[in-house]
């Protein structure tokens, strides 16, 4: 009976957000993770500042490139500093994050979309002045 | 139970397990306090990010509404922003070292890392306040245009979070001195590191959307 219960063992217990499971390998492994994160984040930051100022990227594409670099850097922070993984011990944390990302996207994209539409459909200010005359 | 198929590790619901702690998925009762506290604080951080997203949306909508005042290109000093960014990234790294030191129950390493986190965060805050004071002095305060109102609200809100984080950091160092690495203190350290790393993530969005894209417009 205890054998069966062992088979049904729930696996490792959940991790709190920001917590890392350091089995055996210990502190050196932890420091290595943060160092990798630091190097990647610094590289992406440097690339952002460089591409923003140089003519290396086609002008109108620069904002899109910068946003892509920023999203990549946020991913690096989430993985190496906040230790979010795809493991089953992180499911709850990832689900909450996914919901947060959904709301953030809705707020930002929705606002920009609606305001651009209003701007587009608005009577130009010069014509408003004429109508009031 | 003997010939049961392998159990879904993400199964929701109460099922008694023998020995060990509950894994935090409804199995064998409520999750340990550490997970509940960390998860609750994670929800707070995500709601904080939702609040920031509203400020980002306001800034993005109003970025061109300069009312004849200075534009983003004229007032932003990217060298200053680069130094701020470096300080905050290094501060986040030092904060990670502090959490590792706390995990290893090493007070010296913990306090040195927390001091480095504080100094780098304070340099960031000082540079930001210097920038704000300079803008206000040249007549580009928050009352000048909708663009500047949105700018000061968004970046100032992040700065206010950093200020609160620095106060919290000193509190945590003092609590470790006074009480040691007790379980409740460890939970507070976990929440503080979450908060500090999250502020760095928000800063990535700020330096990209406000400063780099703004200065290139």
C-alpha cells in the first residue's frame, strides 16, 4: 500500500515565485545563474542603446527592434533573476504571470488602438474653430 | 489505489499524502506558508505591473502632445539614462547575491550584498532626482504639457517604488541583524527580492519606451 502511495507521490513541492531549487550543487550553481542573467541582460541593454543611436537599423524599424530587445531582456530577468521555469513546480506562478501579461497587453494595445482611432476620426482643430465662428 | 494510473501532478483537489509537506497544488492540504506568502506577493507585483501598464498607455498616447513645449528628443540625456540602467541592473544582481547569501545563512555575505544593492539603488535614485530637478529648472516640469505630465507620472511612480524599496531594504538588513535568518524573516527577504527584481523589469520597459524610442522620435 505504501508502495502505491509512493508511486502516486506528487513530485517536488511547488516553488514560491523568485525561489530556486538548488539541489546538491548549491550556491555555486546559484551564482552562475545570476551571472549568466547579468551578462545577457547587460548585452541586451547595450544592444538597445547602441541600435537606438546608430544608423545600423533602418530608421522606421528601430522602435520595433527596441521593443523586441526589451521583451527579450524581460524574459532574461524572469528566467535568471526570478527563476521562473516551465516545470510543474512553477505552474501556478506561470499561470498568474500569463494572466498579468494578458491584462497588460489589453490595456496598452487597447488604449493605443482606441486613441489612434479617435484621433483619426476627430474633426481637425482648425475646422472646429471655423465652425464655432 | 494500487493499480491507479499515474497521477496528474497538477491535479487540483485534496488528497491525503503520507509524509512530507503538501506540494502546494491542493494535494495533502494547504501549501506551506512560504509558498502562500510568495505567491500572494507575486499577485501583488503583477497587479502593480497592471497599474504601470495604465501609465505606459497614457504616456504612449500623450507622447506627442507637447503643447509647443520641449519634445522628448530635446530633453532626454541618454548618457544619464545608460548610467541609471547600469546601476539598477547591478543592484538587481547584488540583490540576487543577497538572497543566495540568506539561503546559505551567511550574514557577512548577506549584509555586503544588501549594502551594494542599497548604494547602487541610491545612485539610481539620485541621478533620477537630478534629472527631474534639471527639467523643472528649465521650465519642463509636469505642468508644461500633457507629454511631460505623463512622463513625470510614469517615471516618478517608478522612482517612488525605488524609494519604498530602499526603505524596505534597510528594514530587512536591520531585521536580519536583530532576529537572524528566521523563517518569517526569510519570507520577507523573498518578497523583497521579488519586488526589487520586478522594479528592474519595469525599468527595462521605461528606458526602452520612454527614453530610447522617445529620443529617436
